[in-house]
C-alpha cells in the first residue's frame, strides 16, 4: 500500500515520520509533532469513530502489522509509534464502551450465550443497505459499495486471525475451522479475499490492497480499525470473538441480496461468486461462531462474557453506522465516498 | 470430492443445531437419490433442515427469517 493523503495534523505528522530517515533531526521533529497532534486531535474530537484524521492515523499504524506500507522502514514495534497508537486506541475503546449499547446479559454458558447472540443478530425488517443494493442501487453505487468494502475485504479474516494463539480447546478449533474456510481450505484461488479481488477486477476496479483508502470515510476505516484493535490485544480476545460471531451471524442473508443486486445489473459469476460463496459459507460459520467459538470461550472463560457481548454489539453498531452513512448519502443523491470515484468506462 | 483427505481416520459427525441446520463434518459423501455425488465445496457443510433454503441441500440462513423451530 502507498502512503495515503493526510487528513489533518496527526496523519500529516505520521506520514512525515514514515518519509523521514530514522535518527535524523527531521525524524525527531516529526515524532514530536505526531505526539502533540494526536493529543490535540483526541482532546478536540467529539466522535473518534468519525474523526477522519485519527482513524486514518490509526489505520496506517495498524497497516505496519499487516502488509506494510511502501517505502516505510520497519516501524511495526517502534516504541514511540506504539505509544501514540495506544493513546488513540484508549480513546477509541473508551468511546465505544460508552456509546455501544450492550444487550441483556445471559447466563455465562455456551448455550445461553449462543441463544442471546442469535437474538441480537436476528434479521430486522425495514430499509437496509442490502435491500437497497438488491433492488435499487445504480451501477455507480454498486462500484462505490465495492470500494467501501475493499479496505477490509482485500484482507478479509486477517484481523480475527490474531486471536488464534490466544484461545484454547473448543474455541480455538472453531476459530481455525472458520478461518481455514475463509482462507480457501488450502486452495489459494478460494481465499475469500482473492475471490473478492476477482469481483473488483470484474467490475473494472483495482484489486491492489489499499488502492481506495483515500476515497473511504472515517467510519469505513473505523469498522476495520475496531477489528484490528480487538484482534491485536490479548486483553480484548473476548471482544474479537464476539465481533467475529456477530459478523458471521449477519452475513449469509445480506450477501444473497448483494449478489442479487449485481445480477440485476447484468454482472456475471466472476463478480457475484464472492457474494454467493458467502451465502453458503456463512450459514455454516454462524453456527460454529455462535456455539463453539463464542459458546466455547464462555464455557471455558465465563469471565469473558461481557467482552464477548461488547464485541458482538460493537460489530453490529459500528457496521450499522457505516451502512447508515452509505444509505443516507445514496437516498439523498450523494456519493458516500470522501473523494468521488472516477471509473474508466 | 475436493479436500477429502482432511478428515481421514476421524469419525464423521452431524450436529443438529437448535433452530438451525445440520452441520456435517468429516468424511461423508452427499449424493442424490440416484447416487450422483453433490459437490461439497468446503470441509464442513450445513444442510437445510427448514426446507426453505434457496441452495438446497445446503443451508442459506433462511430459517432465521421464517422463525423455524426444532422443538
């Protein structure tokens, strides 16, 4: 991924750190600027989840632990950057813990937790992004939809994989069973991120990781940053498990509608395979995620119940905000992107 | 069948999910009444139990829309 465009003082300072030679006075100045800019941005922000500058800064710091950023030195474990990242994470997590409504607490056992998660993720009637895509979205909006999804989906499943060595027994076997399927069961061409890359190419879009980062708004980055934050902290292993469970449990039915939307506008199986694959896959994954992953974890570690519920609720709420943003822009006749998309004809 | 070596030597397992599908793990062949194999694209599959799936014999999650109950 290339270094994106900055969105404020914090991301500008981070990219200055990325571009400067470590150990030089320029690098030291950029680091000092980054610390103060992040502190000021956190202080001034009324909603970190929608703060363009802070979400982009956090996203780029996390990217150092995934595929890396072109031309940037090995800064993944740089103590100064980790300290800055921790400051944003603490503010982001605190905000989520106060704004996300957590559902009623079931008894701390697998069966009751699974029932509570099925209740929490029950399909709801009324307007939704998936219904809009199925019935009404224009070709331009379908392209936007793919761009909005591309930042996470080109590394689909990766944030939750951080949790594997933090689990044991039933929960670990369940997570690995789900992730092995996400990663194609040993067949690279069936890796879900690769199937999505095929969808992007089929729609005439770039399949290069991070190609559209400049286009997507803070709330889209926040959806991914939340997963990375839950995944990268052992303390939050309950939350990452809850997040994956809720994600899988709200996927099969919407993906059928997403596929129908692309079929409606004449796209072929190269484009719709990704969505159709998720109808079948996630009908399997939701059972494993609710009963064996989340249920298995609470059976072995009942003290994690609250974090599992928090992670599940946070997944639904933040992704709900992202979907609301896209839908409200579209129904008002606007683009949902920060920077409009120019698609080659 | 693709990937069929993964479970060799282990027992096949069918999980009856409350209010949901049958999850099938292990070395089980799914066939039509004529014995024609139905391609199995993943090592664990969910078989429709509510009768409403659009991708039968596999589950597509529709049981959650119809309030399907197993007891």
